[in-house]
C-alpha cells in the first residue's frame, strides 16, 4: 500500500513526487514515456524561473526527474489503464497489475495530450524546426517572421492573436467557408492588421532546407496550389481525447478535471495537478506549482487518516 500514487511524470507529477518523497511518504510514480512530460519535446524553454539563459526542454525534463529521484521516489514505466477511486483505498491498474494507495494525484497532462496532427507532407520533418502546436510556447522565436496558423476555431484565433504580437505577418489558413471561432474572438482577429485570412484552403506540404521556409497551399475550390513563404506554422486543428480512464471525476465539457485551489477533485483523497485540470495557464511553472500544492494537500489528508 502506497501513501501516494502519482499518475504522470511531467512537471506536475514530478514536483508532486519531490514533495511527497521529501516528506518521507511512500510514493509511486507511474509514467509510460520519458520523464519530463510535454516539456521534454520543447526545443528551448525561455520562461522557467531560475534558468535565466533558457534551457533545452529535454534537459529541464531530466533535471525535474533527477530532483524527484533524489528523494527516493519509486517510479515505474507504466501507463495507467484504469482507476477505481470509490473506496478509501484507491486502486490503480497499470499493465494489468493493481496498485493500492491512500491518495492519488492525477497529473496526466492535457486530456488528449497530443494535439491532432494535420497530416500534411513534411509536418513531422519540420516539427520543432518551424512547425509547432503551441503559440504560447514558441511565438517569441518568430519575431518579425511570417507565420501561418492552420485551423478555424477559438484556439486558432487565440494562437493567431498571440503570434501577432511577435510575427511580421500571420496568415490563418482554414478549410471551411467560415470560421468556427466565437464571434468576439473572430472580430478581434479581424481588427488586427497583421492577421490575414485564407478560407477554403488547405496546407498540403511544409518545405525548407534545415528550417521551415514555405508552405504549399491548395485552393479547395479551384485545386490551384500556391507557395506561401513562412518560417513558422502553428497547427491548431483540435486535440485527441484520452480521458476514458479518468471516469468518476468531475470534469468540464472539454474533459479537464475540476479542482479547487487546493487541487482537490470531487473525490476525497484524489487530487489533480497541471495541464489535466481546468485552469487559465498551462505552463511548466504552473504545473510545478500545482504539483507542490497537490502533494502538500495529500499529506494533510494522510495526516488525518
Ligand atoms: C512543444 C511544446 C513546447 C512548450 N514550451 C513551453 C515553454 O517554453 N514554457 C512553458 O512553461 N511551457 C511550455 N509548454 C507547456 C508545458 O510543456 C506544459 O504546460 C507542462 O509540461 C505541463 O505539465 P504536466 O505535468 O501537467 O503535463 P505533461 O507535461 O503533459 O505530463 C503529463 C505526463 O503524464 C503522462 N501520462 C499521460 N497519460 C498517462 C497514463 N494513462 N498513465 C500514466 N502516465 C500518463 C504523459 O506521458 C506525460 O509524461 C510546451 C509544450 C509543448 C508541447
């Protein structure tokens, strides 16, 4: 029986593990991939306090993992398939094996962590070399550059508006006749002189030498193709849902877990931290802060048992 089982080894889970381990509780961390979570795939992180010169995402991920390891946290490379949180003893099932705990911290990242891929030629090749799925993360790398945003929903408009603060020109490319974004957001984007719109068009190919240089765009009505110079391409065509195993917890309409400011979920003894919960800013610094709070509140819960 563990005191704390933590689901997910990203910044939120690793910080929770560090706090739980340092307080000498018996902690198990379950993570199927590389430790560090999503930040490990970021080429460069410029906004995590303390690293004033910036740091590679992969290195930051490793440092976070080493920090948790130092406090004796047990970690297993396993994906959680099912959880049963109903009783006072929580059951976590991973690779067919059952693990028991008094508290559980869910830190599995954005529901559907993986942004939906566009499926265009060259997308994978130029990922991190011009192709991105997160303007909040990468926009500052495109100062005075030309970028495209692919998508037509709220997120695409937000990405375009954020990018317009850095880029020289932002072109929104969307397949449909009209945008699906909320009218207010759309009006804001239309009022921004740096933003241009291309409806009923689709990106077919990303091209360049080492870095992205241009995108091939097809007019879906005439089938005519044209090249658009762009050093950045931000894909915002939805996310893949992956929340089935988190059943029983109160979530919002997008699948984010609802917590209070103590990271407590609707089930006593179960906490959520980081990108997986409903919140206003999804970054490493807020994920780490959530992890620290979740573990501290889990410890308070354990003390009362
Ligand atoms: C390309 C990119 C660049 C970014 N750049 C920045 C930046 O510059 N600055 C910044 O502050 N933020 C940046 N971010 C955002 C930042 O990475 C996230 O906000 C942060 O990683 C969230 O941490 P988390 O621990 O909540 O979730 P995640 O980092 O998503 O970690 C969740 C972990 O849970 C694991 N998991 C998922 N399902 C299960 C399961 N069923 N069982 C067990 N484990 C599971 C996943 O494998 C993953 O490792 C960037 C994100 C991306 C994608």
